[in-house]
C-alpha cells in the first residue's frame, strides 16, 4: 500500500534544477517531520534534507547545503525538495519519508515511519 508518493524526478543537465514533490494520498502528515533521502546504485541510502513539524527548522547534508531547499505546504499537504545547481553525483533514487518522532535523529532513516516508492533523478554532464 502506497503511503507517500514522490514525483518530479527526471533527466537534467548538470547545473540545472528540479523540484521534487511528496504527497500523502488520503491522509495528512502535518504533524510529522519530513525528510528526503537518496540512494545511488550500489550505495547506501543517505540523508539529504529534513524539515521539522514545528518552527520550520530545516536540516541538510553538507553535500547539498546551499543548493537544495526543503519546504512544505500545509494547506496542500505537500513537501518539496527544490534542487538547484545539480551535479552528476546527485544522481540517485530520491525518497521522501515521514517521522512521527525522531528519536534516532532526523538524519537517520530509522526515525522515519513512512516512505514513498522513490523517484529517479539523473544528472548528466
């Protein structure tokens, strides 16, 4: 059963931009912290960005800080990841995830209770 649905991935030239969206059909996740993770072929899943459920505080992995922006639209029940200045090393399947509590930390996948199916982002030179 699908819990979260990512969209907006695709093929983009290095230096370009994409905006990923995450939706939760039939439910609200406004009380959850939201995160984005990515996984490249043969690599471990890694943290990208997160946004807390209160205060609008955001967190980023150093590899994307200054280039990516996570945001959420409570009215539309959507979470976004704006990706600018994309690099080939950003190529991966991107997953959104929701955390009711984040006892393991927002950068740890174990904190997240619900996941999407992933959307492919490919950046070429």
